[in-house]
C-alpha cells in the first residue's frame, strides 16, 4: 500500500531567504516583544529590555496599529529581514525569525503550529498585559522599567493538547 507523502510546513522546508512575503510575515507570532524600548549601557554595550513599548503598539492586541506605514511615524523601527536577522541579537529568544535562523523550529504555542492566533497570549509568552506605552513614561524614568521576562525561554510544552479556543 502506497502512503501519501506527508507535506511539511514551509518553515521546516524553506530557508528564510526562500520564503514568500506572506510566509515571512506569518512567522511573526504577534508577541510584541520586539516593540519593547531597549536601553544600552554606554560602558558595556549590554542591551536590556524595558516594559515600555513603542507608541504604535496596540496594548490590547500586541499588534502595530500602523504596521504598513510605521516608518513614517517611527523612523528607527527595524524591519526584520532574512539579511539582517543575524545582526539583531536583541530579538527575544522566542522570536520565530531568530529561532529559525539559529536552526531551531517554531515552539508549540506559535500560531502557525496551533492554528490559533491567540495562542502566543494564552501561553503567556507575549507582552500582553505586561507593558505600558512610551507615551506614558518619561525618558528619564526608563531605567525604572527594566525587566528580564522578555528574555525568558519558551514555556514548557503542556502535558495536554493545546486548546484551540
């Protein structure tokens, strides 16, 4: 009896440079952690995260409110590409672009794996309910907002199947 060949998802069969624009964009899990304001120590060049996010991040969805035109409002917003991901060491360890670039795979909670766009939030991996907008924080107070949670690794896989709710 002949078995049908199992079709693998695109992120397992393609290099980042081979993905279509739609595939590339779908890799973003919508966690919002790349939108965190980061601080760099002038002496050590260490980069740390704060719980303060870009003014364009919708705090209720962790999506950019003006994604297509964001560079008009935030000129230094970095566009993640297959060509620059290697240089973006500040990206969170849970970032799909970073994980795939480093030879890993998508975590169990990623929306492409679960089919649920909210699974990143349900798993507690996103910035949802953990951040404040930069419009509410003075630059002088940013050091008071340094946090470590964005660098936490992915939560362990649940012992029960992830809910599609």
